[in-house]
C-alpha cells in the first residue's frame, strides 16, 4: 500500500504543479487593454483629452509611429486647448462598441489666428507642457495622467501627425493561486518520495534472512482448521484496513485540489490491533493580494480632480517654473559667451532685454565693463504664478545664487500668448537683509492687481510717481514722507545728493550744463497680491542726463560707458544718456500703517547719443 500511496501523491503533485505553471504561462490573461486608430490622419495635431486618456483605469502607455519625427506632450486641459486655439486638429475618443480610437475633426477658430501667429507651429519646447517626448519615427511612453490633463500629439507642426496611435491601459492579470499550487505540489511530491522510500525500506526488510528456531524447541502444531481460522481473521482485518485507507485518498485529493495549498497527511502503521483511524491535517491560506501593475512615469500632482474650466488655475506649476528658468539660463549663458544680443530675444523682453543689449555694446568697446547679473542656477525659493485663465500671464520667482555672497535675483516673467514662451521682463537684485512678505503657494497663485487698485495703501501708479520724484528731489519732494526710504541704497547712489554733486562738478567749469529728467518707461508695472492683502510691485523708471556746452566752440567729451555706447569723441552739440532702473517694491494693504518699501533694484546705462 505504501507504493500505491506514493503513486497517488505523485499524481496529485503533478496536477498541482501543472495547474500552477499553467496559470503563469498559457493560461495567463492579457496584461493590458488597448485602443488604436483605424487609419492615418491628415491633421498636424492630435488631441487626447482627459476623458480619452482615462477611459480605463491605470497608467496610460501611448505608442506612436509615423514617417518622420513623432512628438507627444501633456499638460493641463486649458493649456493644451489654448495652445491649439486657431488651428484645426483631430480629437480622438474611445468607441465603446469597437474599442478603437475614433477621430473627430475640430475646425480652426478664426479668433485664434493671433495666437497661432504669436509662436511656433511646432509644439516641442512650449513652456505649457509638464512633460514632452520626441522620437524618430516611433515612440512609446508610459504616463500617468490624472483628471484635468490632456496630451497633444504631432510630428513637427507642419507635417501630418503620426499615422499610428495606440493607447494601452494595464489590467490586473495576477494569479494569486499559482504560488500556493506550486508549493502544495512540491509538498505533496515530497510526501510521495517519502512514501516511496519507506516502501522500499520495508520491502527490503521483509526479504531479509530469518532466524531458525533453537534445536530441541518443541514446535506447536496447529490443526488445519485453526490455521484457516487465523488466516481468515487476518484477511478480514487487511480488507478492513484497505477499505479505510482507500477512503482517505479522495479526501486528500479533494482537499489538495480545492484549497490549492499544501496538505500533510499521516497514517499509522497497520498492525493486528483494532481498526486504526486515519487523520488528515490541512493548512490553507485563502488570502492573497494582486500584483502591482503601476509603471514608473513622470507624474503630475494637481491639487484638484475637477476640470480646469471650473477653477482659475495658476499660470504654471513649480516644476514648469524650474524648467523655464533652466531654459532662460541656457539662452543667457550662450548669449553671454558669444556676446550675441539677438540670441537674447528668445527669452528676454522689456527692461531686462534693453539693459543686456546695451551692456553687450558697451563691453565691445570697454571690456572691463561688468555685465548685468545673470540669472543664477540655484533653487527657486519663491514661486508666485498669476492665477488667470487669459493671457498675458505673469510669474514672479526669486532665484537663489549658489554663491551666498551674491544677492538673490527677483525674476518676473511674462507670457504674452499660449504659443509664446515666457520671457524675463524684470531681473532685480534684492537689497541686503530683505524680508519678502508672505505669498500664496504656487499651487494657488495670486491675482494681478490693476495699476489704480484701491486695495493698497498706495496705488501702484502712485508709488511709481512718488519714488521717481524722490529720486529726483530727495527730501525736498512732496512725496518724500510717503515712501519708506530707510536703508534705501539706490537713493544713496543715484539720488538727489548724487545729482547735485555731479551738476556742481560739471557746471563749475563754466562751459557746460547738465540736466536730469524723467523719461517714459518702456514697460508697465506688474503688481501681484500677497497673503496680507498687500502687493509685490515690479516696475521700470528711466532718467536722462543731458550735457550741453554753454559757450560757442566748447565741446563735450563723453567718458567711460557713455563713450563706449555712443561711440562719440568730442562733440559741440551735447550728449544725452539714459539710465534705466528696475525696481521691486512691497506695498501694504489699505488701512495698514506701513509705507511702500524698496526690496531691490537693478540699474544701468541703456542709451547714449549725440544731441541733434
């Protein structure tokens, strides 16, 4: 019987192991569900909106194939739609019946023609995307886009979009019973081997030499009748034991196959004693967890799962600001290395651009001239995007310098349209020991205040006028008491005392005069609200210095940066020099007792020319 039980154990083990292996091989269900386009599109852009990307749960794997370069990027729904405004595109949806991606053409909106003309037709490199990927003829990327985010697919913005587009989602194809079945099969196999070895050992023992009884020992004789009776009784006991053990086998087989977990069984050795009772011990673990099907991808973390159209979102995320600053640094570094002022146009505008272009021109004739402070490569300690649904949009950030002896730079960037990139309009060095007022988190953003906002202790326009007058007249200005001038180093360096000293030095020669005056700024001020209902104001002031000869035949000879920028030698007409001031102010809220305070400034020569 030991051999019989061993054979049964081998059969059960084979069945358990076979089922376990089958579950992980040819019986394994598919690990994903896919939707693909039925044919190529003629449109240059393809939109996968949030509903399409989230048609099935889990991360999205997008596979593209085309005849040229392929491109995919994702961003917030409102940003993707804003970038596409003015262009026709194909919008894909998952058909519920066929499971394929069906195409619907969205016609170009004529109202978006200005948006299309404001930037490149190639979506690659746009500041609106959270992540973007480019491939040569084919590309496969796994993303995990939450609600409120869409993807844009293109080639280069001119050619047709990739001809083959497939979106796949993972499904749970875990087999929780596979491992228990394999373990159970292995355990039953060990039992079978044990039974086989036990049977071989017992058979060998039964076939060994037997001891002969001692000589002279009287043998007991049994009658044929008693011998038959004993054999008959033993035969009945064997049959009973056989029937009992035969009943165990189905129990073992059913328990092993049904639970899918290892079984242990023990049976006592058959002896001519009363009928033994077999015992079966079963250990079953019915619990298991499905395997994790998530794929590591760049993942955005929005603060809300509501559609973007239902809330005013900040212009950009912190990650986008980091990417934008890196691109600005790359452009400025390349331009500084080659002193190529035209390269700056890609990422600079307004006062920041004018100052850098003038510095390049001065440096060409005066190599020791110091260029404006470059955008540092340190971390952004403050990120304050404007919360708005319309363009232009603004972002204020303070970028730390890795060299802590150099002041951080307050950078204000402006994006004129959805297709235009963010450009630096103001780059202002902070004053020593400057404390910035509390501002909103980057995920919330801030409102941009109007120049005549009455929510502040002074309107932004009034602050600009008052400080310009103080810069010209000092304490004699009627506005002197309206601005906090304590510790203001700009007033010390170019204020009324500096102007008076310079005027006296030139006029004491008796051959020339100098006049200082305010000239129109080239950029509007930008005020963003703070948490205490105040505002951070970035604005631009310009002053001119006009030096004229007062006697016939007298000449003016410019020096230093003015000479380098104007290219003039001696002139009898006079010279006009224009200096630019980029200023950062904090304005308290209405009702507060505090005064507007200068937080930082950047200044420099931007124009020098001969008078007509």
